[in-house]
C-alpha cells in the first residue's frame, strides 16, 4: 500500500515490491531491513517473508486511484532494480508511472548499471525522477556515471548515509543532490566539511542542494537522536528542489 512518510524530500511511499539484499557499505545498517522484520512480527500484509525480495502486484494500481498530485518515493522498502525483479515487472511499474502524470515518482537505486541498461530500451516518462545512492568514493561515485546515461527528466543523488569526503565530483547532468547523515543505534558519523564540500560543488555546477539531516551524530560530533540533531546547516535549512520542475506538490516539501 502507499503510505504517508516522514522522509523530508517526498510525500508518500509506494512499494510494489519489498525486500532487498546488501551490495555496498551504505547498506550496512539498512532501515528498511529493520522495519521489514518489525512489520513481519506485526503480521502486516506483504511482509510475510520479512526482508526477502517479494513482488506485490496487487499494489501496482494504487497511484492510479489517487487524484491529488503527490510526490511518491517508489520502493522505499526495496530496490526497483534488484537483480531478482524481472524486467517485465519493472516495465509494469513504469507503465503505471506513465499513466499517472499528475504525480511525481522518485526512484532510487544502488544498482545503477542495471538501471542504465533497462532504459536503453524503455524511455521513462517526464514524471519519473531517477536517482542513485552515493555513500562513498569506491561504490557510490561510480554510480553517477551510470545515472548520466539514463534519459530522465530529473536525475538525482541521495548522498545518504554520507560515509566519507567524496572529493571532487562531476555533477554534469545531475539536477538534485540530497545529503544526509546516518541514523539509528549503529549510525556512523558525518563531518560538516564533507557536507559543505558537496554544497559548494552543487552551487558551482548548478545542482539543487537539499540537506536532509545530521542523523545520529550532531554537528558537534556528539551522538544523540536524529530529531535532536536536526537538519540545520550553517544556521538554516536547505530545501532546494530542481528549479525547472518546481510544481504545486514540490512546493509542499519546502514549506
């Protein structure tokens, strides 16, 4: 089912598949895995197998039933381009996206090469925003090149959890960069200098910059709850979205 979410850069989640497997350091303390186990214990439909990859075709039509323009994060509990999700099923998901032009759909993956290969034969509709996770230099940064090969109206990076200084990055063709620290009891710390380095490059290269959160470690280097640490950077929030597509529903994210 689609549900409201507290994720700062979206409005609702839509999970036509749930479950995943780890591919890089950003997966180490996966929030979705913890949540899936909890939902299984609560006997919530769709989580009978916990965090094992599960297709849920009965959920495919859900966005078509909602008329109010909405920003959806697709597969917040999985990865749309997981190797166990068939191409035909991915195509069905993007066909639904095409049939719901009133909505904006944000699709985020760590399997950037498969995403790039899929879109060689399928052109995404303009309301499909496609992104990759960039948590470090070794695994994350190379995904940006794969994302650039995708013919998306909006390409975005989720730099969360930011695990190290990314150094110089090429943001050519990237419209939006979301940065955040890791949360949870095993959160790894994020340094302010790493964030400011990304912010500087966004400004220089014309990408919108969105600072999501400090996470489990504050700007002062102390560990505490993510709500206590907040999301202020340089004394203010940073909620930029791609200027060329700011719409009524996207304005709601920046209020």
